[in-house]
């Protein structure tokens, strides 16, 4: 086991030691298939509190509780599982789907940001599953980054943000999906999509029938009712140091508009996050390819990593090509719009 500034770095063969830290109420970051998570015992108030401190996360932003076996869900929630819930689990667990249900009394309020509901997910990543199994605990885990920064998809991102602030990191490779889990609320009469993610809206609707989309998914307007439902939505999110501008609309117009913006900003160090199809078209700026328009899964893997790279290279302004809002595109555009703090140019 290596030590960096007081944080223990665990290899796969040292999972038992990492699990012991979790049992002692300590914080351990670990890879999942969505992004890296920062884990603590979900039933230990003090441990959960230290997650909020390490990340600088507002205390009313609830955490997702991670489990390693489907049967553990029953003990965390108040009511018998409905047919809808069981079908979702059968189809999507383990995987990037988080389900919100009424919580059991034993789940402390700190974990759920004071809400009467709990968000639960069973991740698919083998290291995440092994760690949770070894700890024999439900593990509360938000993304393992400083609050407000782009989510961590590489071990190095976790180190950059949290070394010295957390007890351990289980090292792994790149998080494959690259955006966080889909969050669906089944605690109400009708299912509501609270956050788009790795499981698409289309896939959910196939199982659940009609699924409402929470207004915060597609717009920036958040009224007080919506805050009460999913408080995470109101905070600054996924923001690099650089200013981000998102250009959305008709595909043919996007590169033309971006070229215009490049010349208007010639006094600044400009970066363009481009699709492979258009990357050759931009000149005299820092260009990073996010992937092909025909492969949204490739793009979702890359977006957070590229935002961090632009910062590391001292770019002042990042211009991002918008993508179609369907399938994984809904999750990708939701993250990009937030990164841009809704500075969107429509073409
Ligand atoms: P993060 O941990 O940063 O990936 O964010 C967790 C997301 O899940 C946030 O958008 C939260 O608002 C949402 N969430 C977690 N628990 C609940 C809950 N009980 N009810 C509604 N949304 C939740
Ligand atoms: Mg997060």
C-alpha cells in the first residue's frame, strides 16, 4: 500500500484493508462504471458528515447509497417493493440506475439530505462490488471530486481533488460510462426522471410506461417545489476554472458559429471541445476531440476528463459543440449545460 499526503492508495489485492477503513467510519474513494465515488458507511452519521466536509458539499444535497446485492434494498426502504421497482432492478442492476424510494427509519437524515426518501444503486464495476461486499455495509457515495468541479473519471482526478482530505482511494482505471447514474424517483404516484445518466430515458420508459421528466433536467429554472424533490439540482455543477460556452442547435450551423466565436475571442486562450467530425475545421485554438457524433458512449466517457485537461493547460474559455438530445445525449447535454452555467448559444 502506498501513501500520498496521508491518503492510503489501495490496489485490487488490498480491498480487504480498504473495506476495514469503511467499517471504521473512514472515507474511501473507489472506481465505479459511472464516475469515481467517495464512500462511507451510509448508516454512520459521523462518517457521512465527513463526506460533506471533504467535498465541500452543501448538506442538503442527498447522497446515493450503494449496495452489492439486490436483497439489501429491502432493509433500506420503508415499503414493500412494487412490481415497477422489481422490474427495474431485474433489467438494470447492477448498473447505472439509481432508484429513489421512501426510506427506512434506520437511514440517518444526513445521508438523505434531510429527505424522507433514499436513493439506492447497485454499481456494476467489479472493484466497487467487491469493496462493498467486503465492507458488508451500505455505502453512501457521491462523486469523488470537490463539490462544483467536473466529476472524476480517472484515479488521478480523485488524487488532484481529494488527496490529504480522505483516508483512502482504491485505484482503478478509467470510469467507462463517464457520466453519473440515471436517478428515477419511484416514491411518488408516477415515476419521475430526476437526473439523466447511463440508463437512457427511452430504456426506462420501455419498462415503466410514462415517465415524467423533472423540469430541472432540461432547464435552469428551479422553483422551490423542485428544490424539495431533488436538492442537488440547484447547485453549481461540473464547472472547470475556465468559462464554458455551449453552442446548440442545427448541426451544420454549430461549427460556423464556433468559428465566429473563436475570432471574437482572439485576445483569450480559447479551447474547443469538438466532435471528430468537425475538429479539423477550427484553427489557432486548443482543440480536444470528445468523440464521434455517431458514438455518444465515447463522448460521455470523455467530457469531464477534457474539461479538466483544458484547465490544466490554462485555457480561459472553452467552447463546446452541442449534441442531439436523445439516448445518452440527454445525459451528456444535461452535464454540458450545467458546466456552461447555462451560457448557451442557439443556432
Ligand atoms: P451525486 O452524488 O453528486 O452524483 O448526486 C446525487 C444525485 O442524486 C443528486 O442529484 C441528488 O439530488 C440525487 N438524490 C440523491 N438522493 C435523493 C433523494 N432521496 N431524492 C431525490 N434525489 C436524490
Ligand atoms: Mg457529484
